[in-house]
């Protein structure tokens, strides 16, 4: 027999590099709290069911607590020889309380144990992500409220389309994040399930009570099928998918921030606290944080793809491939929490170059739809109006003017029904404020939108 926990049927030890390749302790150690929480619940249940004596359970539970204290104080030695966090904890427990520590693993396997740890970990992290999304939503709403008077160009194809309120533009991200938060909340129902007591694959001969251990761990329900319990990784895939979506939204917002901050646009300034300089070019102030978020969204989507590929061809039930389910999700969780926090800070501290925006929106053709709508109000068909305005725009381009610079005569040469009131209709402010259809960019409509958003935050 060898020194391994599973060494009974072996005559030789694995080679060092095999042991290193097999081990997950260097990344699954972050599960230690969850692992010990799960073990305490398991031991408590075993005692209540008369499978462990009161004294044994008491020894095991206080031993586990002492192991966690050692770990937190940096006194616990983790070793690849014990492969993963589960066996490192078990070894430390046995070293502390002796042979009785070996009774903890009665009626369970590492297969249901690791799944339990992962469910507990992901449930907790998803709750953090939801909180973080809510903080960002609050910041966006505040930014929208404070800048309700600011007009900016709205784009399609990155060509000026129609002027919009800055608040309207930024609030679009509020609603994306609203959906992201809802997705995470809805996913909790599937994460909040206990696999504990499924054993290696088929349950156990001991008279355990899975509901009891699930209750002790705060799970809402248990897996109904032991084989499903130990091989299901859907909840990790779903979480990665939800993380990828929120990261994709943050990436789009980052891209806009980068463009807004470019010298070409110059719509906003990011604070010095959220930007960096160049080692060579003294004039540079770079939006690195936004670029990093945009870049990191590639990593989280990569983790989702990796996880789908990992599980795709696996037969039931546990296969060691599944040890590879961890690093991607651990990294994605850190990444999304970091990105949400950075985005929050960036938005809290940015300033808007109002004069630049004001000038920008008054010097373009984004009021062309206004003119077309004006003609429609005078009874012209929209298609005809479109053509008339198109010709006027072309005329302006050739003569270096904007629509507002045309004389009434010039307008009337193109259509007789254009009158003096056209100038007011062409002003950017009028153009924005007349769009008060529900969900539109008119000030009243945006205020109504923000009221609804505020209700959601309460
Ligand atoms: N470290 C393993 C993992 O993360 C724990 C489960 C091991 N189970 C087994 N049957 N070898 O997947």
C-alpha cells in the first residue's frame, strides 16, 4: 500500500510529474471555506442520523474549524501529494484529531463533495455579481439624471443619425444591465441545489438525510438523481454565459467611452484616476481601463467556450476532465467583478465636454429627419419628403452649408410648403424634444424612463 488516501490497491507511487499533473490544489484551494462548510453539514447530518456518535461528530467538527483557522493564519501546508483541497483538508484533519477524522468521508465521495463546494461558491459569487450590477445601474441613473440637458449625436453605422440626449444613450446600458441582473437572479434557482449525498455515482447504503444537509447549507432543494448530481455542470456553463453577456455589454460601453474620449470626438474626459500615460509620448492620456475591460470580455467568452467543449462528449458520470471546470469560472468571476467595479468608478468620475457636444450636434445633418417629418406634417408622403430632403442635403454639401443655413427661398425652391417655422423645427433642441414617444429621446420621455428605472432600484 502507498501513502495515498486511495493507496490500498496500489503497489507503487505515481511519478512526481504525474502527481503534479493530476493535482488541482494550486487552484481549488480557494474552495476551502466551502469545503469545510460542506463537511461540517455532512458530519452534523451523520450524527443526527446516528451514523457518527456525538463525540465523533464533535471532534470532527471542531477539527475542521481548527483546520480552517490554520489555513487562514497561513499555518496549513498544502501539498500536491494530497492532490486537491478535499484530500488536503482530510489529511490535515486526521493529523489533528487522529483516525476518527477518517470517518468524515462516510456516505459521500469527492464527486458529490466537489460539486457541493462549487454550488456553494458559485451561489455566493453570483450574489456578489448581482450587487455589483446594481451599483453600476445606480451610477448610470445618477449620471443620466445629472446630465439630462446634454445633447449628443446619436449614431447608426457610426454615422451621425439623429441627436439624442446623453442621458438617453447612457440609460440604454441601464436596461442591458437590468436584463443581466435578472438573468443572474433567475439562474440562482438552478445553482441553489445540493448534490451532497449523491455519493460517487449511485447514492449510498447509509441511511443519510440529504434534505437535512441541504438545509444546513442553505440550499433550497436537492438534485433528484444522483448521477445527474455528480456530473451536472450546466450551472457553471450558465453562469459563464451570464458573465459573458454582462462582459459583452461592458465591452460595448468601453468601446464607446474610448471613442468619446478620442481627440477626434472629445466628448468626455476620464479622470486621471482611471487613465494612464505613455512611457514615451508625454502628451498621452490613455483609456486603458476601458480597453482592458473590452479585452477581458474575450477571456470570459473563451472560458464559456472552453467549458462547453469540456462537457460536450463526456459520458455519465464523473470524469476527471471535470476537474478542468474550475480555473475558467474562477477567473471569469474575478474578471467580471473587477470590470464592474472599474466601470462604476470610471462613470462616477468622468466629465462631459458640454461645449464640444453642443457644437458637434449643431454642425451636422442629423436634423434631416426633422425636415422630412415637417414635410409629412404638411401632407407630403414620407417617401417624397425623403427625396426632397436628400436633394437639399446634397445641395448643402456642395455649397459647404448645413440645413439651418439655407435661406427660406432655397428651401422653397425644393418644396413650396416649407415656411418660416422650419428654422425652429431644425434646431437640435426641438428635434430631440419632439421625440416624446414612449422610450424615445425627448426630455419628458427620458424622465419617464428614469422614473421607471428608479423604481426598479428600490
Ligand atoms: N479534484 C477533483 C475535481 O475537482 C475532485 C473530484 C475527484 N474525484 C475523483 N473521482 N477523482 O474534479
